[in-house]
């Protein structure tokens, strides 16, 4: 199909590459490298005069963004995708208008993502930042408060804490990473608390005041002062400029665009994907939806996404990765639940590499050995989760994973042992 992308920002690659996933992971990678250097003495390597300058971290981040957005531009050129600069909206007739000029389009995919919405009646500014502004900062704060200990807030705390900032991570619910299984959140919390991060769960934020030179926060009756506050809670679909009503595209009560399994909206010829539609707000989910929408638009057969089984990762240290049901959700849904747990230190590789923190927990259904949920807190969790995703996609269960030969010594042996534990024959543990 003759294809054009309408983008109002100066660069391509969306928020993921320019202000979200990628800059975040670039700064987190610097925190990992810093830790490796400062803890090198555990391996008999003495390093003196270690000096960290945030400008270097920002330089790495900016270089990564430039390389990856450059790659997207190259792909557009290679595949003859035209990029039209400007703000796009739908016309009543189902075409696209860019800054007043109408472009005829037989098929339109909406992919305008989401924006941060300030909570607690606050406004974003110089000292009160959303997560995008936090990751793009050029100066490291000495004292940082983060409100919201979901994936984004926990990543901010883990990065800046390890780089030397005094961080307070503030969460209203009774655990960090509230969507994760309780055992996993607890194991992660233990590790984050060692990273210069004070964690306040069950927090009641009574007031926030930007004094002009600091941010004063009263939480659970105590007053604290910070250089910056990062709000890592509350996002909404970026639909304001799209003209959805005029084009008769329906949204739900949360402002998300209503779609079917092929990402078709209520308006014929218009599809919507990514953070604009229900499901986890994740880049790989958005990307897969893009493929499905285009397959459908091209008249090909396609398949709907099984949303609870989209893997989700928090790139704090150690990483947290999961999909499917927690133990509590599986029990509540009435499954005949089997649970297998293994601490990472039970197998060889994490000990060899000095990364013993964390655990794996599998939640299965005894009837057919189905993997209902997989939950990992460990170094390399983002890679480890994928074998369980594939096992499930290929209709394998935990008994099959338990009989699949894994290389030694590898972190993946902990996945093997967790599967064996779920199947009732744990060997190392
Ligand atoms: C700090 C942070 C870290 C994250 N980390 C991860 C991660 O590690 N892994 C992960 O999977 N997900 C992560 N996410 C989520 C991920 O960024 C989003 O799920 C993903 O970017 C959604 O992709 P999208 O295509 O829907 O929209 P976006 O990436 O938001 O892109 C939308 C694009 O549309 C443009 N646009 C908007 N309106 C218009 C208009 N009217 N006309 C023209 N252009 C317009 C915008 O400029 C933007 O470029 C993170 C999010 C944040 C905030």
C-alpha cells in the first residue's frame, strides 16, 4: 500500500524512542555500569578515583536516541514511506487533515499514543516533572521524590538512586509494583531499598508545594523537601487533536478508542493501536497491534492478541518480568492452582555472575499443566520471560518446560527449576 506517516514532532520513532522506553533504558544501563565498577572489588578488581558525571549519562542517552530514530528514518526511506510533518486529524469523510490540508486516505491507522496527566491537582513545571522530562533531564537532582511505584516510577527510583540521588519512592497502595504478584513485589522491594531509595507504601500525600527553590511534600504527616518531584502516575490517550467525534470514532469512559480484535474502530476504514486503545500501555503491544491492523487493512487473515499474556517488564535492578495471572488471581478465578518458586541463588549462573538477588514464581493449572502466570525478579528477567511466553504460545505447559534441557550454567536454569517445582519435582532448591 502507498503509505504515509503523519508526525507532529521533529523526529520519528514516537515517544518510545524519544522520551520513554529508550532514554529510560539508556540511563538505567549507566546505573548498571556504575554498579559494576563500584562493586568490582567483589571480583578482586580495585578501582580507585571512580567519578560519575551525569553529563556523560545524558550523552550516552542522546546518542542512543539519535542512533535508533535514525534507524527508523532509514527504514521509512527504504520502504518508501513518506513522512508528513504536522498535526493530523480525521475529517468527517474519513480522510486525514494535516495543518489544514486534506490528504486522501483509503485506510487510516490512529497511533497517537498517550500523554502524562498530572495528579493531585498539580501542574508540571521546572521542579514537578513527568517521567519523560525526568529521563530527559540534563542535571541530576540531589534529592528526588517519585510519586507512583508502578513500572515507570520504580525504574526512575532504581536508576537515580544507584547513581547517587537520595530518592523517596511514594506509593498509595501497600506494595510497590502493585500489578505484580505479592511475592515478586516483596522480593523487588528488598533490592530497591538497598539502592539509596526510601520506600513509603500505604502513603497518603497530604500536600505538595513548589516553594520556588524546592518541592515540599507532606506524606503520612511528615514534611520532606526535594529538588525535584517526578509524577509517575496517570496517563491518558492523546486524542484531543484527532477530531474523533466529527469522524464518528467511539471512545470508552476512560477516553480510550473502542476497537475489536482486529483493531477496527467504530468508523469503517479507521483502525487504532497502541496507548490509544485498551490493554497494557507497552511498546511491544503497540507494535504487534500495528501488524494486526495492517494485516486486516490489507485483507489478510489475522488473530487477536491475548492481552493478559503480553509480557511486561520493569527495567529496575534486578528486572521484573511477568505475564498472566498472579497466584491470588488464579485462585480467585477458580483454577486448581500449582505454584513453583525458586530463588535465583539456587542455580549456578547467578552466583557466578554475582547476581543472586531475586526469584522465579510460576502459577499453573494442575488439570493440563497450563502456565497461567509467570513472574520473575532477577537480572536478565526481560530475556528469561520469553521462553515461557513461547512455551505457552506453542501450547506447552510447565511439565514440558520442566523436561526441556537447558544449558549449564545459565540463568535460564532457574526457569527450568521453577517449572520442575510447579510440577512437584524440584531438584535444586
Ligand atoms: C517513561 C516511560 C517509559 C516507558 N518504558 C517502556 C518500556 O520499557 N517498554 C515498553 O514496552 N513500554 C514502555 N513505555 C510505554 C511506551 O512508551 C508506550 O506504550 C508506547 O510508546 C506507545 O506507542 P504508540 O505508538 O501508541 O504511541 P507513542 O510512542 O506515544 O507515539 C505517538 C506519536 O504520535 C505523535 N502524535 C500525537 N498526536 C499527533 C497528531 N495529532 N498528529 C501527528 N502526530 C501526533 C506523537 O508526537 C508521537 O510521536 C514507557 C512509557 C513511559 C512514559
